[in-house]
């Protein structure tokens, strides 16, 4: 039996919410350039990517972790 969200109180993810970012989507969402992105990846401070078929994608959770890590590094 499937639990209904109105009974369990759990929020269902929106259909419009991405589960993963492609690299261009990530760059647009975070307002950074390709050059800066790949420079950060070479330095080891870029977000972790995963393979999805032949594409590399970044999960929403990883993007949040990366943002938190970057904001801590600036302080």
C-alpha cells in the first residue's frame, strides 16, 4: 500500500524540481563560467560529479554540499 502524503505529512518533490544538474545547468544556476568551473575541478574544490549514461551530472544534494563548503572556505 502506498502512503499518501496528506496522511504521512511528507512533502512530495515537485515535478519541476531537478534531481540532478547537467554541467551547463549547474553553471547557470550558480552563475559561474566554464573556465572557473574546470579550474576549481583541477584544484579539487569543484563539486563531485557522477556519470549518467555518457553524461556527467551533479546531484542537487552535492550542489548544496558544495555551496556550503565554498561559503565556509570564504570565512
